[in-house]
């Protein structure tokens, strides 16, 4: 019994040591309520993102293609087919209204929680894994200054 208890305690400490990043709304700064997340998005990639704040899908060509088709369904109507900007701003250049979008964590936070006006929270349309895929597509079509690509930095 005592042994079981110490194993349970050890497991608790191990879990606590793997602290997750904490996600905040791009505008209000409030902690994002992840209970709104659609089912099916808690994949290995998303778990890794929650540990590191980095998108493990970046540079994965197969995933970039999947992200592209998700982007075409859910984002291109407002941001343009090449993310050149339309009703919403361009997403392929290095100018960001919200500079934290140059990091994967910042971009995820903005997608999940939304921003102003027509940019509503994307959890209504996509699960968290799909958001990472869309993000990988956006990074892939980046045309801006490589020095400003903060998501590439360690
Ligand atoms: C109904 C139109 C609409 C849809 C659909 C939409 N957006 Fe937006 N998006 C906007 C508008 C308008 C803004 C500007 C909001 C602001 O400045 O607060 C914006 C802002 C953004 C920004 C911030 C850009 C910056 O310069 O910091 C990102 C990133 C973004 N959208 C990504 C996406 C992605 C990815 C999708 C699809 C999952 C999406 N949006 C779907 C209209 C839309």
C-alpha cells in the first residue's frame, strides 16, 4: 500500500514537472478556455505544442497540404487564397497587427480565441490539431524577411 502511494506521488510530481504553456487571448489577455475546443484535436502534435509553444508540424510538407485545404475552407474567403489579404489582413508577409503572431504560440492564441470584429474564435470551425495544420501552411507560404520569422528561432 505504502509503495503504491509513493508511486502515485512520483507520477504526480512527474506530471507537474512537465508544465504546460498557458494560453491567453490576443486582445484581452485572459486565459483561453480550452473547454471550448472541438473534439479530436488533442493529438500528439498538439500535446507537444502545449509543452513547447512550437508547432511540430512546421516544415512537414504533407501536413502543409492538409493545412492548405483547411485554410481554403475556413480562412481564404476573408484573407485571400494566397493569404494576400482581403477583408482580413495578409498573413504571408512580415507585417502583423499583433506582433506575437510571429511566434507559434501567439498565432495559435489568435486563431483559437479570435481578435476584433470579423475575426471570431476559430474553435467554432476547427479543432486544435487542425489549427496547427493551418498554421504550418501559413508559415510555409511566408514571403517576409527571414530574420523576422521568430517561430524559427529556438
Ligand atoms: C469572416 C472573415 C474572417 C475569417 C473567416 C477569418 N478571418 Fe482572420 N481576420 C479577419 C479580420 C477582419 C481580421 C482583423 C482583426 C483585427 O485586427 O483584430 C483578422 C485577423 C487575423 C489575424 C491577425 C493578423 C495580424 O496581422 O496580426 C490572423 C493571424 C488571422 N486572422 C488568421 C485567420 C485564419 C488562419 C483563419 C482561418 C482559420 C481566419 N483568420 C479566418 C477576418 C477573418
